[in-house]
C-alpha cells in the first residue's frame, strides 16, 4: 500500500492539462511541477520517517489509522478524538480533490457516450458510483488503497503514457526505446497484478 500511495502522488497528471490551461503563464508549468513534486517528496519523508520510526511494523497504510492510538491500536487517553478529526480532515481533502478530478473524468465518459447521455446525468452518476465504492470499502481502507494503487495508478503512471506515446510517436521507436518501453509496460502490469493479489 505504501508503494501505491507514492505512485498515486503522480497519478494526478490527468488533470495537468486543465491546470495548465488555467495558468496565466503556462510556460512555467514544468518548473511548477518539478517544485511541487520535490515539496511532495519532502512532505512524504517528513511524515513517513517519524511514522516508521515510532510505529515500526505497526504502521498502517493510512496515517489516520495511527493517529490517537498506541502500538496495539488502543485509543490513547485524552487523544482518541484526534483520529476522528484526522478522518474529517481527510474527508474534506478528498471532497476538494474530487472536484478537480471529476471534470476530466466526466469529459472522458461524455466523449465515450457521445450525445446519448446529457452531462446533467453523467456527473451525479459518477458521484454516486464513487460514493458507493468508497462506502463499500470504508471498513478495509488498506485493501481499497492497495487495489486503487495497484490497478488504476500503475496503469495511469506506467502503462497508459508509455502505450500512448509508443502508438502516437511521430517517428518510429528504435530498438533501445522499445526495450525501455516494454520494460516500463511490464513493470506496470506486474505491479498491478502483485497489488491485486496482495489486496485480496
């Protein structure tokens, strides 16, 4: 699950074009992405290092599950409320992120369906399906994170960009590039398969 969370941090690149269009100076976008990725790395290390130092093998895939509890997952006196506050904070964060990711997803679904289904139906349908999936896996968050990280994120990060570039490249891909692309594709498929097996 930890690997899937790290990979997921870069899986938001599906909304990069929309963010770039909204920028006043889009030519600065690559520098912004590099800076944001570096800052995300620092935040991950700042959270992960003390977490693994203090919790060791008892660390949970979601940081929320480790807040306000001891190594045996018993609420710490007068600190048990922190877990609820952290869960509320994660809910607010996910709701704000959903607005950014829902627009590109709705556009893809609308493009696939054509004019058959109006936009007023697509967005509520996607929200309902995502809420149902989230509620189904609410009790086993680790399994949900592993499944999402392994299937969707590995495909978004490794498989789809490589496959699209390989197919749409203006000139033919040479032998070394083919080996490199095939390696990335096999990594993506392998990680996805291992993640699915581990999450079941």
